[in-house]
C-alpha cells in the first residue's frame, strides 16, 4: 500500500502533466516570486518588449512618474531535486536589457492590423528607460544596457494524482540576489504559496493554478513608497489539445491560458495600480515533445504593456 501511494505521488515526475504558466509581467519587471514550477529540468529563453505611453507617465496628482520602455532577453533555468515525495526546484534567471531594435517592427505590425500605435511615436525609437519615482524619491532607474542577475526562487512542490488527473501543492521563497535599484529584485525575501490542477480527456486538457504572493521588504526599501499592500493574488486557467493524426499538422498541440495578476502598487496610474490580464499561447509538437514555443500578450486590459515571445526545452524524464 505504501509503495502504491509513493508511486501515485511520483507519477507526475515521470509524465508530462500541466504546463507551468509563463511568468506574468504585469507587476513591474518580474521583481516578485515566479510561478510555481513544474519540477522538471528546463531551460528557457524569452524576448520581451515593454512600453508605457509617455503622455500617461505621470499621475494626475503629480506624485508619481513612471517610464517603462525597453527590450529584454531573459534566460531561465529550472533545476529540480527529488526529496522523498516532494521536489525542490531552484530557478535561476539572468536578463539582458537594452533599447533593442524591435520598435519599428511593432509599429509595422500594428499598422498592418489597423491597430493604434500606442504612443511609440512620441519618443525616440529603441531607447532603454526604466524609471519609477514617487514624491520625488527614485524607486528604481535604468537607462544603461547590460546584464543583471534576477532574484532567485527556491520552491518546494508536492505532486498529487496522475498524468490524466492530478495537481501540485507548493510554495517558494525568492532570495534577494538581484538589485532593487534597477528592477532586478525587490530587495527583500518574498514568498508564495500556490496550488495547481489538471484533467485530461482524450486529446483535450484543462488546467488551472492559483497563487498568493507575500512581499517582504527591508525597512529602508524604496518599494514601500509605491506599494499599497504586501500581498496579491495570481491565477491562470486554460486548456488545449494534442493532435493525434499522422503528419506535421496532425501532431501539433495548442494551449491557450488566460492569466490574472493583482497589483500591489498604489501610485495613481491605471497601468500600474489595476489588476492585469494576459493571454498565453503555447505550441508544441508530438515530434518535439521537450520543446515549447509561444507568446504572451495583454488580454484586452491594456494594463500590462508588453509582448513576450518564448522558447523552452525540457530535459530528463518527460
């Protein structure tokens, strides 16, 4: 009986279960804990373009100035270890930030689809300018391109159920290995608890995940000036299918996930203070089961000013 129970708990380690949600960038450059990971060895690379209209960069009361314009290349490594029925997962992140070269391409894409250009013509193309200021005090500032090590996440996961119907419970601590002055870290030890679940039926799959984030800040942290609360909620719900027919098109799989993230900020700017929604599109193929390709973008809320393209590769057991 004990062996059967251990086998049931460890089944998700050996089978590809629910996809780990992509990070949600609505809370200023990912300075808070990452989503609960899947607990499989994985390397990921994503490219993100972020922009905030300069004519909406100052709060009506004049107390807040926020600029967010730049491009990022983010490298992520998930390193898991089995610990009895649980999994410890270390997530390391490094990022290169610059003004990039994508502004013209994004403007052309918007023009092709007849979409508003979003105010990009109001500033010089391909600039790097990350700045958050409250009551004359600078919370963070970055205009010089370069590499940065982000805060590091150490998560503990407990897999439950099977490949077709199961879940995960877990939590994490985010350690301050980044710098708070350039938005590569919060400057404190943050925490997160969460739960995930999934169910498969034939070629179809449904899944969801919910988390509560706890922000821990030193007494001298400038983030205290811009935070209205020290906790916020995140949630993902999605579904997809895996093609079973022969040939290239028959082997494709598609997953669409909608993500919600509350905002802990209170600075008088809607794009910073209000909760954000994102849509996450993930493509896989039966011939490349370890690879994931996709993009994330705001889901009609226009509160999360970014578009991200990502690719990831898993290792070890599927």
